[in-house]
C-alpha cells in the first residue's frame, strides 16, 4: 500500500523551464501512483502576472506527454495556485503566507511545507530570509528547503550562499538536488558494491587498477549558451555529478544504509580527494572545446558559433582528468573522469578495471598458447544511461585445440519495460524530500570539499589561455584526453569512435 504524503509545495520559479520540464510531470506521476493525492497543493510563484486558470493550463500542457485522462487532468491541476511574486517585496510574502495558510486548512496539509527554489542562486538568500521574517515556516508539520544547482560558482560563493540559507534552515531541512543521485543506476552502485561479496572484497588498491567515469553528451549547449559560457564543463558537470559518482564508488561501506551514515562516508571520501597543486593540475587535467563537425550527414556548429556564446570564448565544453584519493583503500588508484558536450554519443558509464593477473602462466609453454603477452583485464561496467545495467568481462578458454584465452562478457540490462516504468530522477527525489530522506541529496560538507578540489583546477586553468577549439563535434574529445591515460600506460575502455583517431 502506498502511503499518501501531505504537503504544500511552494515553488519559486513556478513558470520556469525546470518546473515545466521536470517538476510538474514528476508531481503528476506521484499523483497517479497515489503518493500525493487529496492532501497536496502547489503554489507557483514568479514575477509574471498569471491567473490560477492560466497557470493550470501551463501545468496541463507540461504533463501532456504522460497522456493524462481528462478527469486526471482536472483533478490534478485543481491543486495548483499561482501568486505573482517579486522576491524582494516583503508585502508579497505576507500574501503568500495567507494563501499558504488557507490551502493548509482546505487540503488538511498538517503544516507540512516544501519550499522549492527553482531559481537562480542569487535569490536563495533573499527568499530564505523572507520565509523566516514573514513566518512562512510552520511550527507544526515540517518545513524543508529544496534547492537546485549551481550551488555557488566556487568555494567562497558557495559558503556565502550556505551561510544565508543556514541562517533560516538547519542542515537537516536543506535538500540540495543533484539529479544524478536520483538516477536508478547511480543508486544501484551501492547495491552492486555492498550486495556482492565478490566485488566488495576486491574494491581496493590491491585489486583495482583504475576506475573510469564517462559522462558523455551528444547534445551541444542548446539554448543555454548564456549560462554555459559562464560555467563550463568543470563547474557544470565535474564539481557536482562526477564528484558525487566518485564519492559513491570510493566511500567506505556505511554501517547501515541510512542517509546519515551514507552521507558521512561520502563526506569522508570527498575530503580525501587530493586538492592539486598547479603543477599537478597540469599533469592530471585537460580541457577541450568543440569546433564544427559533421557526422552521419549532420552538420554541427562549433561552440563559438552557438547562440549566447562569446565568439572568442575560452570556456571548456570538455574535461578529462585523474583524481587521486589519499586514503588507505585507494592509494595509487587513478579515478579517470571525462565529460563533454557534442561527443560521439550520449552515454554515462563507469568502468572498474581490475589488475592484471600477477603472472601469465599461459605464456611461453610448448602448446599453442595465448598469443598476446598479457591476459585481458577484468572489467566491471556499470551502464547508467541511456541503457541501464552492468557487465563483467571474464577470461575463459577458447573452444578447440590449443589454449587461447577468450574474454567473454556477462551482460545484464534492465528491460526496456522496466526502465520505462522506473521512476524518473526528479520523481524519486521529490518523494524522498517529502519523506525527509536525505540520502540522495548533497550535504554541505560534500559541496564544500568538491569546490575545493575544483577551485584548484579552475584557478590553474584561468592563468593560461587554451588553444581552442581542439576537438571536432561528434567525437570523444581532444587527443590530450587519450594522451592523459596513455602516459600512465592505460587507455579509455569505452571508445565508441575508434575510427576517428
Ligand atoms: C545538468 C547540466 O546538470 O546535467 C547540463 O547542467 C547537462 O549541462 C545535464 O546537460 C545532463 O544531465 P543528464 O541527466 O541528461 O545526463
């Protein structure tokens, strides 16, 4: 039986892209499943002058792809209310509190409130302080703050932002979204690690040679050129999503699967990620920017020709690098990461590359034998998206005479149906926030450590002008990304475009 949750959602930025693309469809899915039903209401706020009726039309529009019935549409959207709101105007928070109190009574919400800031971070402080000064938090029921990235643009600004919201909300009330943590296969990392003795016992520097994390996107910057040009791939993807994946792979087993225990282990892991000196940055990290490219009869513009982007921009659209974790478990194991726009294909995957067998006993005997000098390394691959599943390469004997080693791949994929029906990342995260489960949200200490690691890279890069563009749209990134591993005697396991090199 699903337990119905009661809450008032106050969405700041209710007319925005995120609300329409992610939040309303996710709320609708929860509504359909009965996880929210009679006892919920939504107040959307934004500057525009909209009526409740118009707002409901917009919400209807945003859930069309989920094919709601007329009845579902009417019922669902009847819970939505709109307030035109200037975040700097105290009077308007007074009105907001009145509407909130009325809805609380009408829908019997028991004082539960979820403040969702789907807006630019410069407004987080002013909104939080008004929520406090105008008493919009209730004394009965819960009050929680859900916020979106980017959480600051460096450690200093993130700390300032955190001080502002922490003056109003305690850490337990703050839910910082990293939508990767809502993805099915990211959550599966813990199951694979801690549910399988065969992996957890090998999960350390004695048996793992290197770990590779790729977050490749085939899209360019689309209509977000203005934002992206100020951010770049390092801040857009590495500071948050990639370092979160690193933390999940590197953390010690928590004693129990609770939000507190998991986050505490992730914090410890992130604090052990080495903050590089400028020379170490130059050795361990490379960046790229895409130029024009043609693939499968499609022509792609170069980054500098994209809308909203400076024509001389030196913003990176690609990053590859090596993180080192200075602790007992991971000493000497490189965590190679890469992410970029306009790469060969969309694919998020993790490759755990195990060490070679200590000795190749099949080499040099009299019978026809393994031709290559070494036995292929075992690789555990976790496919995050678009395909979901995992695979493990093992070595066996090739059928027939002689004794050739034949690597085989054990492959498991979630069925298309299971993937289709699995809840979307935002749906899971909203539900978690309603339940007060912070496991899949980032703690301030995680954010702080990630920024310190990333700031060191950014500051070194900012002292030199890169030679951009340096990779062709539609490829797996610049040469220097391949060289980065080659100089360690390794290579990227996933190379969908070998033809290009
Ligand atoms: C966002 C970034 O956080 O993640 C985007 O700002 C990026 O630039 C997106 O496209 C990728 O998310 P996903 O879920 O499509 O892998």
